[in-house]
C-alpha cells in the first residue's frame, strides 16, 4: 500500500508539473502610476521653491562678489594714484633743491644755512643742519624774532657765523620759497618780432635712422609781409643742394598768418643727411597765379638737431633773397656781435654763395676759418664743419672770442674760405677782413663800426671775397 501511494503521488506531481509547463507564462502586470497623496504634492512644491531660492541666493552672491571686486580694484587704483603723485612731488622737490644748490655754487648769492636755527623755523618747513656746521654755536630765536626775520630777507651779520667770500647783498632766508624758481619762461616766439621782420615760420624736423627718411612738418607762419592787401601764401621745400626737386604746400587764401599743419617726407641716406640744407621758400600767389617770393628760411641739418626719436619744433625768421649777383670769387654772409659786459666777440658764419671751386680735385669740401688777430698776430683760430660738393654752402655756426674793449682798436677778424682736396691739401678760395680803420675799408669797416655802436645785437651783412696769394 505504501508503495502504491507513493507512485500515485509521483504521478500527480509529474502531471502538475507538465500542466504548469504547458500553461503559457503570463506577462508582467501593468503598473499604473500611483496617485500622489496630497501631502506628497505639497512636499514637491516646497522642494521646488527651496531650489529656486537657493539659485537666487547663488546669483546674488556672484553679483555681489563681482561688484566687490570692482570696488576693490577702484580703491587700489585711487590709492596707487595718490602714492604716485606723492612720489612725483618728492622727486620734483629733490630735483629743485639740487638745482638751487648747483646754482648757488655757480654764482647765485644765498644766505648760508646757519642763518636760521631749527627752533626758529616755522612749522612744516624741514631744516637739517649740515654736518660741517654742527659744531657752530647757534643763537636761538623766538617766534617774534622769526616774524621780524620774515620781513627782512637777510639776517643781521652779527647773528651769522663768519663765512669768507660771501656777499649778503642778494641773500635770502634758508627754507623760504623763491618764486623765481617756479616761473614758467615766457614764450617770446609769438610776441617779440624785430623791426623789419618779413615774417616768421614754424616747422618740425625728425629723422628716422632705420628707414632713412626725413620727416618735415610745416606748422604755421605769422606776420607775412604781403605786397598787396590780401595775401595767399604757399611754401616750397627744397633739400639743397638738389634744387630741381621740391615739395609744395597748399595755398592759404587771404591770410598773413596761415596755419598749414602739413607733413612732408624726403628720402635721404644717413651719410649725407648732415650735409643737406632745408630751404623753405614762402610765396604769395596773386590773381594771375604768379608767385612772388616773400622770404626764405635756410636750415642746415646738423647732428644736434637730428638726434633723438622725437620731433623738434623750430621757428625761424624769413630772410630776403639777395638779388645782387655774386662777386668774382663769391660772397660770404656772417653776423657780428660784441658783449661789453662779458668782453665777448661773437661771430656767426651763415652761408656763402657763388664760390669758384677747383674742379680738378675729385673730392671737394668747403669750410670757413675764422681767425682773431691783434697787430697782425694770430690770437685764436676756429673752423666750421666741411660741406661737401656745394658752391653755395650753408653753415649757421657760432664762434666766440675773448676780447677786451681796449683791444678792439687793434684787433681784426679774418674769415677765409678754404677748399679741401685729397690728402691734407687746402686751397684758399677767398678772404674777408673786418676790423677798424687800420685794417678795413668800405663795407667791412661799416660792419665793424655798426657792431660797436649796437652792443649785444647781431649785425648781419654780405661781404665779397677777395683772392690773395698770402698764406
């Protein structure tokens, strides 16, 4: 019995297993979204509100940080600007004190630093006793004595230690402000015009070494002497000795003080730029379009004027073109001036024209030798720079000689134009001797006498060269 029961159970199990296997497997049951409870919906909205609040707080923090950084940057810039101003003021004060000390050693008469004591100085004015004078006995002053000293710019002699060689006539109290040091020098270029001035021209010159270009700026002109009531000026620019090529400005209508503001470029090598001369020719254009020369300016290009990378603004007075033909051996123009206070004779060699150069030499350069003579004896000799290959050289060089008034009756000036050839050879092209009646006649004597009658003034004239065989 038990075996049969077991078999039946086994069969039933097999049948159930077979039925289960034969039955199709049911799919996953559909999951319907469960409705959120009302309390769950409120929690989500609260979460969203909290998130938006956190985002707004973060944006506000970022904007606040940016604004704070900008304010901090502005504060740092203001502090640095104040510190820079204070530093510049300190440097300017130190430079001023240095220049004052230097000027005092050159002849400006100031009171010695022992004229005031540290107790007598006003508040806010620093004063330190030099180490070399700390061993002196100082006399203290009260505030009332200081007020009296402020009225009297130079203290009494008995209160000062003895200083040899000091003149207290033009002295001042140490520590006080000298207004003369802070005065801006007056620009007399637009206010002071000499008598017979044909006009004045302003221009700028700059040379670019790498590009080998000469930049010329034509700025303005004033007080042009026009032949008629209306003036229409223009300017032609030549780079001598090349007279065929020129640059021309625009014509300004109906004005004697034109404003040009034009720029011109000349291509010139660095080797020959110092041998060139800028010529500005100012013309008046009439109704028939004819050009009438009002004046010209000759500006030699020297190393001093071309140094540096910044342009220099220069002004020159117009000169009338000499209509007289050159003399047989050429002409030389120079200025003479005598300063009776300094006992100084000044010679300015301007230019020459119509020189008869010796063409048999391959290398030609012309210079002028200026010699001061006394009783036919050479006292001193100076030479200009040599100008290459030009029969009309321009120099504009100044020379000074020491000459006492008693020596002017026996002194004379000899200006010799020399031509240098290959080697050390030099050929004399002509000579001019200017002096008193003992040595000169005619225009040369008139030039010398006019120089003596007008001290401290430049007297300019042309002189014809004379050819001599003397050494």
